[in-house]
C-alpha cells in the first residue's frame, strides 16, 4: 500500500511497521487488493510505542521482554505460536489473537510463525 503522510508518499510493505504522527494529514492507496492494518496510538505526553515483527522457528524458542512500567502485547500474525510466562503456563494463539502483559515480564514464544510485539512505555 502507499500511505501518504503530510504530502509525502511511503510504500509500506506487508509486516513492516511504519510510525507517523496521528495528527498528520494522511491518505492511502491500495496497490494489490484488501489489506489488514494494526494501528497503535498513544498520547505523546503519556506514552511511546514500538512495534516489532518477530519470526519464531520451530527449532528454537524466542523471547520478548517488557520493563517495569511498560505494557507488552503479543499478537499472532500466523497460527501456531504458543506464548508462555515465568509461571510455566502456556497459551496457544490463533491468527490475530493477542496476549496482554503488564511489565516487568519475559515471555517465551514457541512454534513456527510470526508475531507482532507491541511495547507501550509510559513517559514522564
């Protein structure tokens, strides 16, 4: 898709996070049919957010961490990812399922697929 932000066009590829100010003038043109987007919005004076796409391979576990005062959301981009915490319990996510944790925490990801890791951190 091509996202125009304040008059500047940006080609945004699938599974590529793109950050921009929520008060910017925007327009979007789809190049190849329908898309599904996830928008993460925070109040600038209260929090910041980062989005990272993580590939998880069946041959090795991955971890995602969140610090004190933070929030971690893990959203399944594909089927087949299990998310576990320090307590040993595990939840298998379906497509677009999301797990919410308040930090500090470390989550273990197992399976074969991809997740979006969304971290929200309080400022000031």
